């Protein structure tokens, strides 16, 4: 009947910053723009009952509940991207064409428990 | 240099590429593509600022090029690789072939036009109706000196077979357009590679369109999908066309020749290709009923 102690706030599932620099990858000679982009990533736990506030769907809430009762049988829900944004990249291809290409789901905007 | 790391290979694959491009010489970025890129950045930033969940209508349309009004997630500007053969000089009328000045007699197809001797071309007008019991009348052939004959060659091998073309637009830029009335521009599909060069007579070409070239018209856009030249399925690996500019009447020989030279030198062609990669474009979420 006693709720487990809540983990420290910085361990809760949320986006973390990750900047991808095309210069670091060594592609700055064929990628015209942008120089890089904020891709971010999700990390953190989805403990019971906090999962109710973490962009969680019902099943994740149920799973975190089950984990609180039988942790060995049911793992915690996962912290994953739930809202992503596209990016556009301008680059030269091998045919010396200038290409503007749109890539979906390249930036993590929001994380959630699933 | 050196073998790619597995991470680099995975990232390239996520970008739809199999290897990092190695551009021979970086070209200036065409203003149109800069403009499209900036517009897409602004839209993405605006979408981020609102941060409220948006309905499908308000979502940035990742797989649609709003400025060009077509679906697509890849926009390419393919440079022309054709070489101008006549450097804008007026050409001879030996198209009909044969005779002392036929190309066979003089090697590669470099001709000079004697403006006083008009070009003989096949009649363009359809055959007249066949009067019952009467003789067939042909119209006089068009008499227009050929001012510029430019082969256009576009290498489309960079397009993946799954990409569906939604816009294939030939973009022509020439200084100040035609110097006077009556000038024409015609576009033909070039014969296959085995017929190119001095063997290629113009009657091997498939005429696609002819349209007036207006004075002051310095940019001309020709939609090749509308012409039916390329279909909505995958594009050919390369596209070979012939662009001709026929001088209008009214100028004197020297003036027309000078105009042809400047037109020939200033003429630039590129192919704007917008394609949709179905595997990388999610259909937009339908509104909840």
C-alpha cells in the first residue's frame, strides 16, 4: 500500500539534447546546408505512477502498474520519441546536381512512455 | 577518406544515400533551391514554435513542395551537359542532306548559313485534305534560318527507381529573349546515341513543341510531364533533347547573326525535377472521424 519512492526528476523520461554536426561527420564538403541539426534523444524511466503524466498511453500506465506489483515479470514501459519533426537538407549529389531533400522524423520534439 | 564506419553507413542510408557524394567541383547553389530551403526552414521553425498538436491541414506538408504546387520530398536541379555545337552561328540549310555541302562531304556537322539561301525544311502543316479527283496541294515549307541548335543532355542516373516524378521542368535562360518578332523556339527529342553526330539528321528527331520566342522573354519554362515526354513512372536514366531557335524575319543578315551569337552564348538550360519517394513519405494522418 506504500507507493515506491519517486526517482530523481532528472531520471524521468524526457528529451535530451543531441546536436549532429555534419562537419564532425566529415560531410561538410557535400552538404551545403544546414551545418548540422538538433536531433535530440529520449532517456529516462517511466516509473509507476508518474507514467500518468509522461505522455503515456493507457497501456504504458497499466504496464508500469504491473511492474510495481511484479517487477520480475513485467518490465517498465520504454521512454521513446512520440513527436518528431522533419528536416530539409541541401546538398550536392554524385551527379553534381544540387538536391533539396526533405527527411521526415529526424528531430525528437517530445518523449513518452510506451 | 577510407572505409565508412557502420554508423556513417547507417546515417547515409537514413538519408537515402548509399555513399557520401564526392562533388567534382561545387557549383553555385541555384537561387530557387536556396529559396525553397529557407522556406522549409521557416515553416519547420514556425511549426516548432506553436508546439500545439496541429491538425493535418496545419501540419507542415513534409512531402509537398508548396512553392511549386506539387507533391514531392526531393527537389533536384540537374545541369545541362550538352555542348553548344554551332556557337550561335547561323546554320546552313543542308538539312535535307545530300549535295556538295552535305555533312558527309564535310565531316562533323559544322555548317554556315548563307542567309540569302533559306533553309529547306519539311512542311509542318498537316497534309491538306485530299480533294476527290483533284491533285494533292502541299503548302510551301517554312523558310526560317536556324539560329541556334543546342543539344541538351541531362544525367538523371542519380534518381532512385522508386522515385515518382511529379514535376519535370526544363528551365531556359537567355539574355533579353528574341531581338524581334517572328522568332521561334522548338524542342525535339534527340535520336539515340548511335545516331548522334553527323549521322543524325533532323528528321530522326521527334519534334515535341514549337513556340514563339518573344522579345524580352529571358526565362522559358517547359513542363516535360505535360508534353508527355516523360511519364509519371520512373524517369529514364538520361534525357537527350535538341533545342533550336529559328530566327525571325525582318533583320539584316549581320544583325541576325550577331543576335544569334549572343543568344547562343547566353543560352543556359537546366532541368528542375521534383520526385516523391513513397517509402520516405508518410501519407498525412487522416482527420479523425
